[in-house]
C-alpha cells in the first residue's frame, strides 16, 4: 500500500473560468437540437422540445417591447458565480449598457432578467441550484415556467443565495413585472402545456 503525504502535493492553480472553458471545448460539437449547460461542475445535456421553444419564443417576443434585440439572449453561455457554473438560460435580458468581456462572453453582473422553461431532465437545477446561483449573482428577476404543471414562478428580491419574494400562479394569469427592472406585463395565456 502506498501512503501519500497530502501536505506535499501541489495542486494545480486552474481558475473556474479556465476549467469551464476546457469542459465546454471537450463537449464540442454539441449534437443539433440539444442544449448543454454545466451546473456546479456537472454537465447537463437536454433535447430541445417544441413546447419549450414556443414558450421561450413567446417570452422573447413580449420582452422586445422593453428590450433591444442585442439585449435579449437565448441559450447563450453566461458564467455565473460558484464552482463551475456555465449556464445557457432559456431567456436572459442584459442591461442596455452591457458589454462583452475580453473573452467574448456576457457578464452575469449585467443580467437583469432570466426565464427558464422547465424540462423534466433538468427541472431540479432550475428549481434548485440555478435559482440559488441566480440569487447569489444578484439577478433581480428570475421566472420559472413549468409546462408540465401549467404554472409560472416569479422570483424577485435576491439576497445572498435566495429570493425573498416568490409568486406562483397558473398559465393564463399575466406575470406582472411592472414593479421590477423589466417594467412590463407578460401574458401567459398562449403558453402551451406538456
């Protein structure tokens, strides 16, 4: 049996960003029709569904009344705080003055709205670790849309790793974002169910 003196092992100094970059490089090319994210160092790959895309597109269309095209992102990698969090939100809106970093990515500090449409295989992330990470990052508005239950969940007032205000209602009830940085009402009556 070999005994290893852990006091003498020098650990490689690799930043989370570099490690995330390497992980995403290893995953290329992503099969067409799939979305890949890394949540707390775990790779999640899920197929895009028609219902999922219809809801995402509906949200994007409605947000266009308040945001310029350049400010709206879908399935674009944004690195968030914490260990190995490279998310690709279904919908993200960045501030008007947001600028890309030197490596060509959007900064999480400029994200003011995120919507995630639930997929069965990754629902635990959206309701759990991603929600906590978005709160920790200070994302002011996080909307979860669940086509399986026909409900939406609005999370606002982030503090540390949780949202202090949560409102959950059924599809058909508008999402009132007028008192948030988004400043509009999202209709949900056309959201399809799975």
